[in-house]
C-alpha cells in the first residue's frame, strides 16, 4: 500500500483556502460598495436643486406677504385714527353750534325777562330805545364790515376774524342788508356797488366761506373803507352799523382822520350821525410779548376816537385763540 504525500495535499488545500477567501472578500467589497457608496444619480441632483430653489422662493414670498400684512395693518390703524379724529372734530363743531344756540336762547330769554321787568317797573308806556349786548348797541338794520386784508391779518388773524364775524352776525337775528368790503373800499362781491346783499343763513355762510380765498390789496388803513361805506351806503332814516376789523393803522394823523369821518358822518338836517362805527382790534402786532409797533398803537387810538365819537364800541381782543 502506497503512501500519499501529505505535504502536497496540505499545499493544495491552503491554495484553495486562499482563493476562496480572496473571492469572498471581493464579493463582500462589492456588496459593501453597492450598499453604502454614493447612489445619487443626475435626475436626483436636478430635483434637489429645484427643491432648494422653490424653498428659497417660498421664503421670499413669505417675507413679502408679512411686510404687506404689516403695511396693511398700519394703514388700517391710521385710517381708524383719522376716522376718530374727524368724528371728534364733527362732534366738537356740533357741540359749539349747540352751545351757541343755547347762549342765544338764554340771551333772548334774558332780554325778554328784562323787558318784562322794565315794563312792570316803568309802566306799559315804556319802550327800550337801544338794545346793548356786550357793550355793542344792536338796533341796526344794516351791517357793513370793513376788513383789513393786509398780509399780517391774513397770516395770523384770519381764523379768529371769521369767528368774530360769525359772533357779530349772531347778535343780529335778521337785518335788511349786509355788505363786506376791505379797508380800501373794495367789495367782497363785485357788481354790488351801492347795493345791499340780502340777509339769509345761506348768504351769511357764503360770506364766511368767501373769506377763505378773499385777499385783496390793503394799505393797512381803514380810512378809505370807512369813507366808502358812509358815502355809498348811507340811507336817510335807516340804522346802519359799520364794523372795522383790523390790527394796525399805517396813516400818520389820528386827529385828521377823526375830523374827516366826523364831517362825513354828520347829518346836516337833524344833527345826527349817519352810521354807527364799531371796531374790533386783533393783537397781531402784540404776539410774543414784544413791544408793539407804533402802527398798532395808532390803530387802537384811532378806533377809540372813532367809536366814541360815532356811537359805537371798540373791542380789543386779548389773544388770537
């Protein structure tokens, strides 16, 4: 019996083992490489880029939407605030109108009570010659406003002037005629030379509204306007009041103006004044606590002289508010 070479067999088995292990290792590497290696294809990369771009666009749209929502909310808040402001203004105007009506009603009641008391004390034959409210006789049938339309009045006193004109007109429930001119004698409503404007609530509102845009040239001297009012609108036997509205007088001589007005306003037939002259002084030149110019002092002096000599009243306002 022959014996095999054991060394040869062991060598063959070792070679097979090595081959098998190597093959197994290669297979294992292929499996690992297929499972854990990069598997992204070109289509996948394109989709990923599109998703990133879409997400960026969505983020931008979200930011824009948020900004527009914030702007809309801000506009809504501003609109609400504006509505509240206008509502409060409308309320304040209505409240002032109501207060004015209440004051007029109380004034009429007071005058009625006063007249009844006077009649009781003085007898049924008593008749009141002049009604006076706030120092101003209100027995006139015709009213003429002579308004200083200079730049100082336009810029500083115009709102207060409008209010004072409303207050003066409220004193007279109805009159036979109205007329408005500036201190140069230029009429507010042209074509009415020598004629009267019919009095009505609509006409009074029209006058006040017209003041917003009415700005004729002025030399800051009411002399021409007073002369034109007396010459063109004096009606024998009628009660006429002139209201001078201004802040300064650029003329030189108060005495000379007073003398001219006295001569012009005298009725030779019955030695009576043709018109009453009232005045309202606006403290435009006194603003800021500074020393008033000489023209403002002359205006006050002139108005005191004219009103005292012509049956009227001079009212110097304490402020422009």
